[in-house]
């Protein structure tokens, strides 16, 4: 098993992916939504979450890396053997990250999910990693 991915790299990778998806969502939605109304912001949030779900699910299913993870030289691996995540693991990991935020808590879920990994020993797994039995490792 390769060395675990560091927190700095994980956070930067997530921010890069998030910003990229937000820019794409904004460009797609700009002609259609009225951001001066609450429904425009809610629709934008739902669309960007759906876009992120598809983006991350597809990327992790392919090779365990999103563009942000490639940039930061980390990848998602199966905890059992360090292999590329199976499609089921990739999609369940992604769904566990996105769906609770849509159902109840918005950004609060992402904070709780991320902080869980800070205290997890020895693999630094966030809730979405635990659900999919994955871990983030270095590729460097």
C-alpha cells in the first residue's frame, strides 16, 4: 500500500475540483436562472451537486483520480489492497459525500465528513471513505 495522502493535498484537490465544477455549473446555468431569487440559488446548488456527483463518480471509477487529485499527486484506493476503486466503491464514496448534503445539511455535512477523517486512525478515512472502504494515497 502506498503512503497515505496528506491533508494539504487532499484539501487542495477537493477545492480545485469544487471550483472547476462550480465554474462549469455557473456557465451552464447563467442564461436560465435568476440569481436575484431564492429559487435560482437553490436550483444552482442542486445542479452543481448533481454535476459534482457525476464528475467524481466517473473519474474515480476510471482510475481513482479526479483532476484535482491528479494535480496533487494523490488517488483513491481500496483499503484492502490499494487497487483502483471498483465502480461500486467509487459511486458509493461519491454518493456518501454528496447525497447527505442535499437531503439535510448542505455544507455542514461536508465539514462533519471531513473532520471525521482528522480523528480517524490509522487511515485518516472520512465518512465517505469508510462507506466505500477506500483510502486516499500518494502517487508520488
